[in-house]
């Protein structure tokens, strides 16, 4: 038994060292660093998943901070909104209400491990849950199935962060069969055999309510999609926009804005840097 | 409580520490701790399930005592019958009531007299197919005087509910497992470490191999009408690996976990996809179930003795019942029947027991003949698995029809049926490791257990852990397949 205990302790120590290595890899990487970067002096914040990223910081000179992050779900956006209410003079929030944002795919693929940064004790059911999730599990990437994806990519790219996908790609340059393949894959991920997530609906309602209670104007937005992807998804929609309409909240439905501009897209449903800049200008004019 | 869950990661060390540090000096305490732990483990799914397993255990315990007190043949038969009726009755009710009700109604409809099927909202207790057979083996073996009935309540109830193998096997024979509860277990370093190695390999098979294959297989099967033949074949092959990784992985974890507590369970898988014929396949796949049916059903029916008609009848009975055991759906029955058709030529020509050794024994490369034999057996099992996986017979037949008719080569990736190239490499490495370890209890025995270099062994552990961490699928939606049985 002594030999076993000694060897087990040694082995567990090895696991802790591995855990520490992963913490170091994650610490200064874009996985957390960019996610935790927020400017507090704005009155309008844009909150969305990766669809909002191509806009980068182009709206800042008109007083809108881009608080979007890839894979942000309404769980994460609620934490961010709650954080903004406590720490800024926010007056207006623009939130994406895409066709897929209430999909169970989004419920499963979220940033709950990263948005912990914006959560405080009030966002948890008990202080035990708060301490466990925010301080203990958060520092155990070996137990986090989310963080491992990023570690995997870091190792694949030899410790350099992966490039932002929307900078260089041009959807218009892809052959038709490739476009079809990508649209089908994306559709399968977001819609095929997926149900609406009731917990995401609940989170979105919480966002609406917390904004109402704090007199914050809320606007919904649907980002432009490529013509090919619109054709693929048809009328599939999990209804985030409907929830806004039911609550008499304005929705800027800009899905069909660039049907003739494939060169504005990096892939089937994300703008590239050119499209992001042009869309920002359009959005600014629309919001005036 | 799943083996690949945080709950189990907390549960197991607590039980382990209590077992070896608190209760190790007393046999009754050891067994009592196992009993309580097993009930906590089982009740974690649904505490209501506990009433069923306790009742089933009680009935068989009393039947055992009754059998010890009577020599009269008629009374002994009645006691055995009581055990069979109660155990199979529960199994039949929870698992098959709705199936029979709907099939009954369908038959009436077919003959022009439609009736409404009575459908009950029944929750299938986890593991009922497994522990029911385990307790039945006790009653039958006591009846046949192969085993002395036990008066030790704690030992018996612990045997029935032993948590490592409770919910998905191996289905242990009372003659093997129950006596292990009569003797105090002593901590053995080698056995414990070997158990942990086997658990690690089982986790790798389940979380990396099975669950990644499940993503591809589910994608294809859920969308089979919209993909081409190549994708359909890929879906079937990936399901073949999924079910192997899932079930054999679980068995490895169960056997490894048992070793942590000083128990030795039976081997449940022996590299079945390297089989040279279907007879060999069924000696290597789900060994605990196939041997159970062989000993308690096939042999009492006469086995392979008797007239040709009897041989055919017995083969079909055993495979169809085996199929039916898997689930209340005609697809499982058909799957069993198809395996019977595969097996029949072997038994009629008395060639069902010609490949008893390990393929390419003492060689690395198989012969051309062996490659052909393994390939043929593999293809036959893949076809059968299509029926196992499909939701209905019509879907299964349609699936196969679409493979054969209008065969066209379209890259699966173009149809959204893709997989990570890194996983594909891992799958190839996995098959290689399984091949090189095919004569051992589990594949990594040679790499890990027999490796004399401690740094190399530890490197092996960390590489497997890292692979599980980076490439495993951690989704609560993908359970062990055999939990549904």
C-alpha cells in the first residue's frame, strides 16, 4: 500500500504539473486575454457571437463598443449584460438574434468557462457554487473539456494563436462544390436534427427583463449571411427574433443585405474584414 | 453515474479509500461498504430503481435458501420457476410490454381489425437486462447443484448489485463472482495497478474511439436519405467501431474497477474484429452474454447435437433470443436472425470451432487467407450492425438498398460527413495497438504492463491521458450504448 500511495501521489503531481503547463499556455493567449478585454466608458455595447467579430473596433468612434466573442451564447451575454449594468453607464445594447442562436448546438457550444470572468456571486445559486466554478474548476483546465479545444489548437499551431479567420478569406473565390460542402456542414452543425434550447430561451428572456428593469434600450440584429447559406437554411429559424417581436423590441433584420456581395464574406455566414468595415458604416447610418 | 463523469471520479476514490483503509480488516464490513456504494451508484440514476433490484435480490436469496432446504424434485422445480418468472417477468414488463402491445395491435390492424395499443409510460431501469441474468445464473446453478446456496445476505446482495458491472456487465456467473465475496480481499499492488491500466485503456476506447465514431455514425444514420453510398458505408463502419469501443471500453473499465477492490471478473471481449469466421466472432464478442445463452439455453435445448432440424432450430432460437435481449424492436430480432443465418453453415458443416487460437499467432503479419477471412467476417458484421443501429427494419433495408443501388463515389466530406484527420490517425494507431495486443487480456498489456521501464510506462500513461483530454468527446448526450439494454 505504501508503494501504491507513493506512486499515486507522484502520478497526481505529474498531472498537476501538466495542469500548470496548460494554465500557462492559456494565460496570455487570445482565448482568455481577448475575451476579458472590455472598455467600460461606452454607452452602447454590441453583444453577439462570432458574427459580430468582423466589425472589430470600427464602431468605437461612434460610441459603440464591440463586445462580441466567438461562441457567446445568451448564457454568456446575460453575464456580460449584468456586468455592464453594474460597472458602466450603459444605455443601449445591440444583441444578435440570428436564426441559430437558440439552437441546442449553441447551448452546448458556449463560453460559460470564459464568461465566468464577468460573473459574480449573484449569478450563482450558492457561494459554494460560485467559489467552485469561478476559482477552482476554472483553474483546472485538465478538467475542462472547453479549454482543451484551445490548447489543442495552440499545440497544433506551435504555441502561436490561430489567425482570425475573417481577415483573409474571400468566399467569392471558392468553387461552387466547396461552397455547397461548407454550407451543408454548417447547416448540419447548427440546424440538422437540432431542437430549440429552452434554457437559452430563458436566458434571452432574462436579458430582456434585466434591460427593461434598468431602462436600457435593447435592439436585436441579424447579421448578413451569404446567398448560398440563406438558400441552404431556407426558413429554418429557432425564433430568437420572434421573442423580440413579441416584446415589441426592434430587430434589424439585415440577413439579406449582401446577397450579391460574396466578396464581403469569409465563409458561408461570416463577414470578412472588408465586409465588416462596410457593414459597420451601414450600421452606423442605420442607428442614427 | 457514468464512468466518464466527475461524479464517478469523486465517488470511486472515496469508496476505494474507505474500502482499504477503514473496512479492510473485516470481511462483513468490506462487503457492506460495497453494497452501500453499489446502491448509491445505482440510485444515482433514479432512486426508484433500487426497489426493483432489492426485490429481485430478495426473491433469489429466498429461492436459494429454499433450494437448500428441499430435495424434492417438484418443489425444487417450483422454486426455480418462481425465480425465473419473477426475474423474467420484471424484465418482460419493463422492457417489452409496449413492444408486445404495439405489435399485437399492428397484427390486428394487418388483418383488418384495428385496435388501439395500450401503451404505458414505463421507464426502463438501467441495467435490468444484466443483473436479471446474473441473479438467474445463481438460481439455476444452485438448482443444478453447481453452487451451494448462500446464507450470507450481505454477500449475496453485494454480488447482485456490485457496482462496477451492475449496469452493463460483464454478466458474471455466480460460480465465479459470489465466492469472491466469501473471502476477505487483501490489497495487491500489481492487481490494483493493472486494474488502473485497464480502466485507462477502457476510457480511451470509450471517450476517444467510440464517441468520435458516434459523431460520424449519428450524422449518417440521422440523415441517410440525403447522402451517397460512400457516406453510408462510412457511417456503418464508424458505427462498427463505435459499438466496439463503447462496449469493450466499458467492460475494460468495469473489470479494471473491480480489480481495484480485489475482484476478478470474466473477460468480455477478445478482439472480435480480428475473427476469421462468425463462430469465432461470437466466441470473442460479449462473451459473458453469449456464454450465458450457450450454457443456460443452447445446451439445455440440445446444442449442436441431434438432428439437422434441431441444430437449425437451436441456432435460430439462441440468436433470435439474443437479439431480442438487446431491445424491444424488430431490428434486434432481425439482427439476431441474420447472425443465425451467418452461423448456420458453420454448424451444419461442423466448422464452427476450427479457429480457436489467436489469428496470426506468433506472427506479426496475417496470411493472405487470414486477411480474406477477417475481411469477410468484418463485412458481414458491419451489415448486421446496420440493423442493430437503424430505428426500424424499413430504414435498415432502405439504408442497404441505397448503398447498393445508384452507387456513386462522392467524398463524404462534400456531404457534411467529415472527421478530423487527427482522429483518423488515432483510429489507425488504435487498430495497430489492438492488433499487436490481440493475444492479451486487453491491448495495452504489452505496452504498459509488460514494459520494464518505469519512465516508459509513465510516459505511456500520460500520452493516453493527453490523447483522451485533447481528442475525447465530453458530451453528456453520448452515453454508453449498452445502457439502453
